[in-house]
C-alpha cells in the first residue's frame, strides 16, 4: 500500500513539475520576475535561493505554483507579469497545460515504441456473430464516427466507448469509394458499475512500426486522448455521466496503483491519460484555472485594456473555493467506492 501511494505521489509530482516548468520557462523567456518556483502546497519543508528565485518543496503534494511578480497584485516593478504584452502573458498562462500535453505525448511515444504493430482504422476481421458485420465489411477503412474524424484504431475505441445506445453513424472508404452508413448497430454489455458499453466486435489491420511511423502514430494517439478527454467532459456536462462517476485525487491514486500492478504498459497509459486530462481540463475557461485567466486576457485583447485585477482576483478566488468544494465532493465519492468496493 505504501509503495502504491509513493508511486502515485511521484506521478502527481511529475505532472505538477511539468506544468509549473511550462509557466517558469516562458516567464523567464518573457522577462518576468519569478519570485518562487514551488512544488506542493502549504508550509515549506525545503528551499533554495538562486538569483531572484526561491525554489521550494512544500508539505502537501497536491499542487504547486510559480509566483510571478505582479501576477495577482499590483506591482510597479518593470519586470512584473502585468507589464508584459498580453500575447506574452497568454503564452505564459497556456504553457503549463501545453507541457502536460507534451509530457503525455512523450509517454505515448514510449508506449508506441513497445508495440509490435501500429493499428490502422481498416477492418481485418469480425468476431463470431458480430452485429456490426451486417453493415461493415473486411477491408473497410473507417474515416469518421458520428461526424468525428478517425485516424488510428484508438480513435475508433475512444469514440465507441462513450456511446450509450450502441448505434452510430460511420463514414468509410470501401473499394476506393467513400460511403456514409447510418445506424451501424453494436451489441451492448453491462459493466460492473451498472453502466452499458459497446461490444467492439471487429479487429483492424496493423502495420510494422518505423521511426517516423511511431512518431506519427504517437502524435495521432495523443490527439485521440485529447478528443477522449474533451468528449468525456461534454458527456458530463450533458448529463450522460452521473456525478458519482467522477473521481478526485483518491480515485486517481487508486487507478494509478492498480495500473502499476498490471505492468509498465498499463501504468504508462494511465500516466499519459491523466496528464493529458490535466492539460485539457486546465484550459477550460473556468475561474481559478489557466483557461479562466486566458479568458480574461481574450477580453483584454478585445477591450484594449485589462479587467481590474481586484475584480478578476475576486472571481478567481470564488472559482477556487467552488473547485475545492467540488474536489471534496468527488473525493467523498472515491471514499464511498473504496469502502463499498463499487
């Protein structure tokens, strides 16, 4: 148990470090004074001063920050955050999420490098009594599902696992001719959590990996993960997923622990998925998130002047409080699932 917790802390630490490193590197590039680069929250347990910046490790491994001069309060320093042009501030703000997604891409490259074959969207065979074989044929290249472009096999999997009724529209290429097929049906099965999921009843062809093939496939796989995260968020907002299906740090720690016990491939996939999830989530235009700060900067671009820091700061503070309440609620869900085994 202790080893699993340690692995989870290291994973969270790696994701937080990559995120804050993005802010730090771009702040230095833009000439912004960085007062502190911190991993963790709460009291300092280790710190080192180098130049104008304090590098610190804090007690609680639940976050981190890059404290830039004048980011959250008024400052007359010529190197303050607010003294930089808005486009530079936008780069600094977005860089954390970008680094999370970049970390996911690197992990996916490692995953892809270990595969014997790289999956394509071309159907190779069907399982016995496959429902979809009434609509699809061996050799069909799937190019879109419900209007979303398909590039690799994982695109197919990630799109289908979010479907709720087992009926999808597909665009395919058959014998060189583009076709649209409406209402492709799949069998459904009930999961342990009481929800239903599509039974994927066909396999696809694979190709031998090459250096550039691995890079391309990893790029497309990372894009597929981004789309999966985005579509999952939309499903939550549309009510397709219940609130009690959300997970917080406790649930994520459990998933990481289970993945690490199943082998390096499972562990790396979970790491890639979580860090991409973190990057995409941070870009949502919600108060207290980087996306919320970017939203105010877009308004500044339109208005030609920034919103009052006091007003923006109040909105972000309220957003942070609501985010903490949400995290407490989903953590409660996690604890209930652990206790009940659900």
